[in-house]
C-alpha cells in the first residue's frame, strides 16, 4: 500500500512529521493499527538496523529514525491497545549505578520498542534494587548499559541482587556498552551481550526465547 510505503520511508529517513501524518492517514484509511505497526514501523526499523550493519547509516541517523518511529507509535498506541495487540515481551532497561550516559541506552530502548517490545526505561544511575523491582513488576529481560570501565563492574551487583531475590531463573539479562565484551558478560553471569543497538534486538529475542523455554520446562 502506498501509505505503508511512505510510512516506512519517513521513518527510515527520520522525518518525524511525515511519519506521524502517514500514520494518521493510514488509520483514516482503515488500515489496522497492528498492520501499520508491523508492516510500517517495525519493517522500517528492521531496515534501519540492516543499513547500520552494512555501514550505510550511523548512530545519528539511527537516532532520528528511532525518534520518528516513537512519535508515530505514540499515535498508534491507543489503537493497538483497543485492538488487543500483544507485545514481543517486556524489557526493563537502564544505565547502571554511577553512570549517567544515556545515548546508547536510549537508542537500544527505541530499537526494541520499534520491534514490538514493551519498554520500562529506568533511566540512568540505576541501583540494583531498582532492577530487582522491575523484575518483580513483570520484566522478562533486564538490559543494562555502562560506558565507563569504573561502572561496568556494577553490572555484576545487579546480577547478584536479582539472584539473591530468588528471581534469576525467570529473567534474562543482557548487557552492553563501549567497554563491555562477551567475555565480561560470561564472567558476571549475564545471558547475552550486544555490541550495538541493532544486535541488541536479536540478542534480546534469543535470550527471551531461552527464558520462556525454561519456564515451559523445555
């Protein structure tokens, strides 16, 4: 459909006003909100992720595309709720205690949201207890970010706090940030590591599948 194509192009190009207008137009034309979300917003963000991995776009372009998607999603959200749309899963995301950097965290949150996840954005300088509470509140995956070598060690404190609360088996833990490596993720007992916002979506998908498989005893 022409409207869906124009919506996708607007998001990819980071044209917020156009993305919102095409979303409004789609609803007026009777296109289901779920279709606008799946074939418009999600398809656009998947393409943005592909372009990022191909080196065709960079973080600034991803940010403006994510903002366009978020603005359009705000218009769609009431319609999605009315249609009874389901989410891909619930993710609590935050930058760990002592770290105030949020650009990477925000980008990951927007990419996840654009791929159907319900996001509980805890912000920056998040203490372990707040992550624990997010799990108690229903988060299926905890995503942590750190940009400093001095704060990345606080990720283990979160993993330990979740375990001490007796919640570790029911939640996936994904970490990322400039100083983070796969080796570090394994060392602190995290379930996954994402090197960038694009790969974060795949990592969360995989970790969540493992959590659900464990809950079903398979």
